[in-house]
C-alpha cells in the first residue's frame, strides 16, 4: 500500500517506521498516541504473524472508552494463549493517550515479533508525564498547576477508575511534582521571581573558630566566689566575666517530736 501523505515526526525509530510500512496496514499511524489508543492497529499487527488468533472482524475501530477496553481485553486474552505479555502500565498509558506510552508500546511489540533490538531508543518517562516537553518550553509558556493536572490526568482515566480517593491521590501527586519544579525554578532564576535572601541566608553559615590568643583565667572576688575572665584578641577592648554563685539552704527541722 502506498501512502499519499508523508508521515510526520512520530517519535519512533526509523527501523520501526520501515517495519510498519512493510506490514501493509489498513491505515498508517500519523498520530501514534491517538491511532494506537484503541488497540485496533495493534491487533492488525499481530494478525500478520498470528492470523488465526487475532481475527480483525472481532475488533472495534471506535474511539470510546468501552471500545478501547474491549479491544485490549481481547488482545490480552490472545497473547496469553501464545504465552506473550505486554506491560500493563504501558497498555493503560496507551489507552489514556499518555505522553510516550504508545511509542514504548510499539517498540515493545516490534522487539517481541521481530526479535530485533533498536539501536537508539528514546525511552520516555516511566510515569508518562509531559515533564520533558515542559522543560523544552520557555519559562513563561510552561503549564500552570491547573493545566498540569488537566494534561497529566485524562478524562478517560477518571472514567475507567471512578474512585474519588484514588483520583484525588493522583491529582495531589501531580500538583506536588509541579510545585517541586516551580521551587527549583525559583532557585535557578531568583531575579525573575524577585526572591530576596532572608536573614539566615545573609548570615555566616560557619562561625569562626576560637583563636590561639583566647585565654581564660580564674580570679577571686570580694564575696569569696570564683570569677572566670575570658579575653580574646577579637574582643580586646572588653572582657566577659562569668560568676558562679553558691546557695546555702538552711537545715530542715522535723515537725515531729520524738
């Protein structure tokens, strides 16, 4: 099959792109994240190697969450019969169109079916976030806290697991990671954020050790106590005295007469 449009940059290695073109698929994946999310293309790829185990008439081309979950459930059942497995975390990321998940899935399928290793593989983040993309943007164009939660937590992900506490923990983790990046930006570029150093940062971190010229001597006082006079070369004009006070308590008398 010849493709009228030249494929755009998909994030896949050149060997994988040539391999996909050689399979003569029903359509070429122009958008890897979107086209592989429902699992139909994955089933079509496996059908070229295992035709009887992956009948294409039983797979849905729809993009709804139920269609995606049904296709991937059939793919998982067929792979179990062949003693093959795909990483569940990568499959879930592909269903919810997480950044880098579909690319990693295609690389895994390519290695599984061809027994070939890719020379240069840009492995995405394990958590499938848009952190790498945000680092490429200028500071003013980076996502806010609300946008970070919306970009890294898809609606289909909430529909697949509607538990409120679970989704709340996911949102809190995304928000915590976003605040850590913002704090790092404030440290790297304090002028932009107009960060003023506090008294603790302005003060000396390490106190100066005592010098050899420091001397302490004991001297008697008029009250019969001992005073310690310490003189330092740094404080040559003044002396600091420490006085030890002894307190005598009266003897306690018993109230009971024997």
